[in-house]
């Protein structure tokens, strides 16, 4: 699935911009903190409106300022893995997983539980999970939303060193076995080189 992204947004006294056309399984946006990488994901997801440009994924136009197209976030079918995970602290894992689930997804709940190995966590509360377990639950929730593509914002930021390799292998499996295109944000070049077919650097300023 191809990504065709041309985005411009004035935010906080500076311009955030991206021009990228690629047919890639995983595109990594790299750059220092504060350069606007998360804002780019939010524009693609429909959570932040660009001042100008377009978002086309797999030939489907989700946003085009020139044509007045601006599909709402819920109609873009993006699975979003937020940097802070955003698991609901008052809900057990099973309810977190089912939040936002779409019945028309290619993966059933049983499929996702087996793929991620999280069936034993269903009755746990988020506060009792390790960083790696919480990350798996967050990925599961994204997969159950029947996404056409995934947005991942620094998915290793809350994972300790011992679990990083485990999550990296999981992301590779999502990329290769589920074949979901991924737009991936990181500040770690080695991480990007391992995972990405295309690396796009967003320089500071």
C-alpha cells in the first residue's frame, strides 16, 4: 500500500511539513524531539487538520485541502498506537481491547490474542502490567479496530531494555505477517534502520 503525504501546518510559531511518496511496508519518521513527528501522525489520523496538502493512502484520499476533502478520524481506518499508550486505567485488559473494536475486521479477538500472546492478561488492570505487556495490549486494541494501516508513535519509549527486542520482533511480525502498512515515529536511527523500508528524516527547524 502506498503512502502519498504532503502536509503543511503552522503550529506554535513554526511550520511542520512533510513530503513523502513511497510504496513501503514501514516508513520511519526520525528526528529530534519537538520537530513535529507526532503532529504528522495526528494529521494523517485526522486528529489535527493540516493548513494545506493531502493524505492519500493506497490510492484513497483522506484529506485534500485543494478539493475540500477531510474524512473524519473514525472513517480513516487508522490503527493508532500512541506514545503514552492511553489504556483506560479503570478498565481491565479485556475491556481495553474491545474499546473501539469494529466487527468487520480481518482479525477476530481470538486471532489477536493468539498473535500477541496476551490471553492470560485479560482480567488484569493496566496498572499491573509491565511496559512490554501494556505495549502488547495497546497493539491488540489497534489491531481490533480493523485498521487499513497503523500509526506508531515511539512504541519503544516505555519499554525497558530487556523487553525492547521482544517488541521489535513483534512489530516485524505485524509488518510481515499481517502486512499492515505502518507509519512509524522514532528518534532512534538504529531502530529505524532495522524496521523501515523507507526512512524520512525531519530535521530540527
